[in-house]
C-alpha cells in the first residue's frame, strides 16, 4: 500500500481499495472528475454522483484573489458552493500571487474544504495573461511561492499541470521541480499547453513520470489526465503503466455520464433522461439561490444525455433551442408520450393472431 504524507489522500487511497478487485492490479487506482470551467459545479457533481461517481471531485477552477476580494467574492462563492448532501470536493484555485493563496486557503478551510489543488495547466489565453494556469510552467519562482502560500492554512495542497508550455521536453525540469515542493498529489495532463487538446495524449511519457516520482518524491501520488474516456480505459492505462496512483477523467463524461461506474452496463433511455431531469431540478434550486443564471450554459449538457437512440438528434436540436427548464421539461414529456405511443404500436404489430 502506498503511504502518503497527507491523511486526506491516504484515506482516498484506502477508500479506492473498496472497489471490486481488478485482475492484474494489486492496487486499485483512485478516480477523479477533472475540474472543468462552467461544468463541474455543485449541480453537475451531484448528477454524476447519482450515476455512479468518482472517488474525488474538484470544483471549477477559481481565481484565488476573487475568493476574498470584496467585489468578486460572491461570484466565487457560487463557483465554490457545496450542497449539504454532496461529497466535499477539492477546491481548485489559480493565480500567481502568494498573498492571494494565503488568504484564499484560510477562507476555504473556514468553509469546510479539506484539500486544495492549484491549477498550473489551464491553456486559456486569458488565464495565462493574468499569470495563472500553464503560465506557471514558465515561472518556477511564482509556482513555488503560491504553493507555499496555499500551504499556510494547513490543508493538503496538490498541483495539476501539463508536460510543458511549448516544448514537451520541459517536463524533465518542470516535473522534478514540482515533486520537490513536498505535495501529496501531482496530476499531469500529458500534453503541452501549445498542443491544447488537438493531439493524442502522450502516454509514452507516463513511465518516465513514474520514474521521476519514485526517485524524487516516492510518497507523492501521481495522477494521469488526458483522453481517458471511462473507468475501464483508466484501469487498462494503469495496467500498462504500473506506478500510476490515480486517473482523472474530463471530457469522457460528455460521452458517457456513467463513465465512473465499477461495472459498465447498458443503460436504458429512461435512466439517461432521468439524469437530465435531475439536472434540470437541481439547476432550478441553484438558480433560486444564486441566480439569475445564464440558461444558455445549461444547454451544453443536453448532448450528454440525448444521444445514441432513435430521434435523438431531433430531441437534442429542440432542447438546444429551448429557453427555460420548464420548456425543456415539456419537450421531454412530449418525447416520452411519442415514445410510449410508438412502443404500443410495435407491440400491436407483432401481437400473435388469435
């Protein structure tokens, strides 16, 4: 069993071992859902949990300065909201000033967060212009400073990053530097910032990442991110690259909301659309507390649930043109009625003659 300096992450490892045994693996890796902008809020995290969620959740990434800034802290609170009945996520924050991480980490601790993660891999041009995300790869001193600042609250502080900014080979200096910062977890999206997500993930570097971790910081967990669609794919990646402790799934959740379930199975249309109805209900609750929210942002989720069945494109197009949750529910109700009528017609058509 891996021994981690952080009690929080040690517990994650131990809880992961409660999943069904996997042939060929002595240790079960933990799975997490990637922090995604305007996606992994409290509403969607709870939907994924209902579908059979991961071991670890992350918030949307939040500017560390905004968490305590008098003019921005309300918007930050929306991003960092955690419902009473959901599993506590890890707060992911970004920025480039040590003081901001000192104040943010203390505030997050007071609000019940148990762990923090620093985003040092976001490829967004806007984030980079503000000195955050993958811009950290070009500024080692700033990276060390914000890690130190985040640690002042006493919470475990992890880092998510990429292999390099423009050059992949940067990881040979960047990753060792991060491992020397005494962090319990390092998550690596195995692409460079320049590559965005336009090329296949570089799995060929994973074994070298494991080697560096084992040499420099054997008690630091290593998590891999990039092009991993579901739990089965993640387990296979760990089989091929022993030493990986965790698997992070991002865009795969848009292809399959059940991506984290232990035993993959076919799901009925009713099961899938019930997740959409759940999201609509939770969205209304969230909107009542923190709204008004931009309904157009909700539309991006419709394609997750409305796919791979007859007339899916028609329903998806109609939903994408809706302007409220009430209108979306009407469309779903109408679809259910049509589907039921079609099923009845089919049963009559194949009924045996008397």
